[in-house]
């Protein structure tokens, strides 16, 4: 696991690193500490990481600039900040967790358990997805997405107006930050269950679900049974 710590106070950064190594042990392959916003931008332009631990106030600079860039990346972001009044907005932009300062080892352990998929994501309140488009970073409201489709190591976000945007995340990582109304109905598809018009068994061990836009999406047998219990 490759981890980036973006924190301007060196003692806190060193303490976070110490806690990471204590909690995660040999799961960690590399930890990089950066104290300045511009250096973090440069590092993320070239490095591939799994997790970013980010402070929102770096020498008086606005950490939301790197937040918007970081949540567009393939990795997850956990905020560690005293600016707890920003927690709701951070979750709306798709951070995995928000750890307020001062924090305990147990609280940091909970955040890592969330990253490792050991904590339910049912209460996630993500409202926006940030993505890279050329040299720009744009934000799309999740409510505009009809469905997500796997595309190798990326994910296609299909929007109501017929557009499609590419997210630099795997289906597994995207699934961790989506609110509870989204369900992975097939290994290659995630949909908003409130958009379902119908679902059916089409024979030969095949199932499908139709959403309000008219798109027909494959449905796994196990998720067919779950939908049947939820909707009928």
C-alpha cells in the first residue's frame, strides 16, 4: 500500500506516519510526507498511490484545491484536519473519511478499516464526483449519473443528457464512496436503485434491469434476488 501524507506541521506528519506503520504493519510499502501544496500537486502528477491523508490548511493555503484534484484520482482520500466545520462539504466531494484533530489511534484505525472495506459505507453522503479532463478538473453531480460501467481500470459515468465521462477509479473504490442508494447489480455496472423501472429473468440464467432512461443493464443472479426482496 502506497500512502501520501500532506501535512504542514512536521511533528503531526511524523506522528501520523508512526500510527500508520503501527496500525497497518507490513501492508504499507511506502509512505511519502509532503508539507507544501505545490509539492503535493507535483508529486501526484507522477506518482501512483493508494491513499492520501490530507490536511485542509497548509501554510494558510486552501487544501480544497488539492482535495478536488485528489478525489479525481484513482486513490482514496482521508482528511485529517482541525477544520471539522468542513467535514460535510468534504464528504460531499467524495472523501472516504474525515478525522478531526486532535485524533486518537482508535479513530485513525477506524478510518483505515473503512479504507480496507471493514466498515459499512451506507451513510456516505457523496454528492459530486471530480474528474480530470485534459488539464482541467471538473465536477459532476452524482444525481446526474444514470449508471456507472466498468472500463478496465477506469469507470464510465453515463449521464442523463447522454454524455459519458471517464473516472480514474476502479469499480471497487468508487463503490466505497457512493451513497447507499447505489447498488452494484453486475460486476460491470452500478446503478441508482431509485431509477429502476423493471427487472426480470430473461431465461437461460440471464437477468436484466431497465432504468428510467430506457437503458437495459445486465443483472447478476444474486442481485436479482436482493432486488426482488427490496422492491417487491
